[in-house]
């Protein structure tokens, strides 16, 4: 039995999901918001780097089929501590990261219909 029969091929996320997730990651990096993770606040660039690593890990395990999958499985809480992520943008109250990202995704979809 060949190696390919032993290890399943990793599927890519659908094109629409890749585009939306790329938008979310780019927007995070450019946001000037602070991101709370495991008891510490991180700047937007650090948050984007961390979430990109989580995205890549989820993608390698075939766990991303939509932008919602990315938000729920990678950008909502710490996989190490289980603690929820939060976002604090200039001039706004702290919000759960999942809520902030869902709203960002909804705005993106409305503007790209």
C-alpha cells in the first residue's frame, strides 16, 4: 500500500471561504484594535499572525469549509486554555472576538453581493 493510501489528502477550503478568511485576517491586521488572548492584550498584527497560524492548522486537518468555521474553530477562544478571545477597538467597548468577526463578515458579505 502506497503512502497516499495511508494519509488522506488535505482538502482546500472552498474559494469563497478562502477569500472571506483572507479579508478577515487582513482586516484584523489593519484594524488598530487590541486582541485579548489568555490574559494578555496583543496588537492587531500579532493577533493576525496568531490567527493565521490557527487557520493553517485547522486547514491542514480539513476543518475549514467556511469563514464561519474559521471564526468558530479558530478565532473564538484559545485552544490551550479554553478562554474566549476579545477585541478592543479605539472608541468602542470590549467585544467578544467571535461577535466582532461575525459582524465584520456580515458587512463584507453585504458589500459583496
